[in-house]
């Protein structure tokens, strides 16, 4: 977060004359008088302590201060009231940006006669294009649109929201001081109420600027015992902390036990833990009795570290299933208890 001034400078060097021109063209001086520290007021994340119209005008002031050759303005007058919009158009766009290339996207039809070239969009495509006088000379959609707009402006009591078409649900809110904002129709509050957010601003001494966001305290090194005690107190005291620790240890043990038991169950196979090996020996000399005896199959029984076959054939299948489900049930119960704590 930084101050309103830094949001306008945006990394550029500070020039008093240029800065004041940008503020005046964006109609910001009356708003600076309302902010606790003027242009040194800290702006929160996403401009939380500014109204919609103020954020629009800060962006316009930033763009003007940058002094670029080409400006793309996407409906910059949508969040301001009529007289502020007229000031911005006549002072900022027509005067301060004179000699610049300005592409202005707007629904404010009253400013079209001052534009050099007009492009009318319809369905995402260019419907008509040309100077204002040329477009008005023909019997086109643009001519009909402007004619309807002029008639609506001249009709007393006409609902101005009808000019916005599908934007009818947006209304302009204006407080007694002339500051603008946007709110949805039907809301019973104005965005101006959140202008200063005084309950969230730490004013401190008036000798320095108000601080919206405190700097975080950082420490390095090992975690002290007091930190662990603070966590224990936050958990509800020593009994709750000890219970949570035990539940965590039991849950870890149950998880490890479940994995071990499942692996042990698979290694047992069908429960047959012996194997038979037949040792055969052949020789060209089979005349001796000892050689004949060696040709006879001799079973050798040796223990095996793991069984084979289908585990469903294991005679202890019910025991394996019971222990596995008991461990799984314990895991579920411990997880529920840990979520409670």
C-alpha cells in the first residue's frame, strides 16, 4: 500500500506543476480535502478506502501525469456524475490531452459532437464509422440513437436510466458534497459511507500521516517457548492442547498401523508359508546304488518369508479384515475429534 500521491506518480519523478494540473483535471482537489491526510493518505488494497468515482479519477490523473502519446480510455466517465464528467471531458480529455491520440470508449452520447471520429459498435462489430456531422447527415442507426437521446433529454421527468439500456440496474449516487459513487439499485447505503473507513484507520498523532495498514513484526531464530504457550492458550488452555496433541499422535500411529497391517496381510497370501524343493541330479553312471538314490525326488521343506496365492484363501482372513477395519474406524473417529478441537 502507498499514498494517493504515489498512486498517481506511479514511479515517476515528482513535478509540482504537472502534479497539480493532473489533480485539477481529474477533479480531485475537493476529495483531497475530505481525506484525513490529503494526497498523503494511505490507499488500501484495491482502493478499499476510495469510492468508485474516486478510483476512476485517480486512474485518470495517473494516466495524465504519465504524459504518454496514446491514451486508451475505457468508459472513464461511467462512475462520475454529470458535472464531474463534463469537467473531466472538457479539461482533461479536450484540453490537457490536446495533440495526443485518445481512443475513448463511452456511453455518454452528449460528448460525441466533440470527437474527431466516431466508431459505433453493434454485436461486437463496427456498425458505423466517421465524423459526427457525416453520421448525422444520413438516416442511420447512429442518427436515430442521437435523435432519441436528444428527445429524452428534452422531456421533463424522463427517466435518465433508460439511456443505459442493459445498464439500467446501475444508478449514480451523489452525496451532499458532490462526491460520486456507484451502487446497485435497491441498496439502502451509499458508497460514500465507506470513503474514509475511519474505524479501520489508525490516526495516531496528527503530526504524521494516518496509517491504514500496520507493518508486520518479524523475528528470526528458533521458536520460543512463549510462542508454543500462546498457541496452547489459543487452543483453550493446557487440557485442550494436550488432548489435541494426543489425538494427533494417535491419528499418525493409526495411519502408520493401517499401512503396515495392509502390507502384512498381502505378504501372507493364502497362508501357506512352506514350499517344497525337489533336488535332481543326473549322471551317465547310474550303476551304483548311491547314484540311483540321488535320482529319487527328495522333498526339502524350508520356511518362506512370504506366502503366495489368493489372500481370500487365507484361513485367518476374518482376523485380517477385522483388524484393518478397526484401524480405519479409529482413523475416522480421530479425524472427527481433531476437527472439533
